[in-house]
C-alpha cells in the first residue's frame, strides 16, 4: 500500500529498515531440525520455508535499508541510523523541521 502511494505521489518517500538485527536469521527451503527453527511458513505459491536463528539476542550486524520515491537514491542499502534520520529531515517540509528544531 505504501509503495503504491509513493508511485502515485512523487513527493513521497517510503523507507523500510529494521531497528536492529536479531539472531543471525537464515531462511531455508528444507527443515534443518535445529531446535530454534520456526516454520513451516508458506510463500504465495504455497512453497514452505523455515527460519533458523544463530543466537536469540540482538547482534551488531548491519540491517538493509530500502527506499522508494523522492530522495531514495540517498539510501544505498547500509547506512548509519543517524544518516537515515538526516535524509528524513531533508524530505520533510521546511516548516515542520523548523518547528521540531525549537521543541
């Protein structure tokens, strides 16, 4: 729905990013038998898949950033979280960012 909105509204920017990586996730088409394995889940064509985790805690691994719309080229796949914030401020109307600066 957000992607459709962005296509129809050229001034929109859709950013998808996780707040952290958790557990070294991997996705497999066949069950591994690992004790922490989740699934089966099903793709739209009903193909089953399974999710496995290396650990059960947060990790320091990078997470991907994807973006669509105005200024999306500023986000290249792995950016510092503070940089993503800076891009968001660039896209927001000047009057809104001015108000936020004085809170």
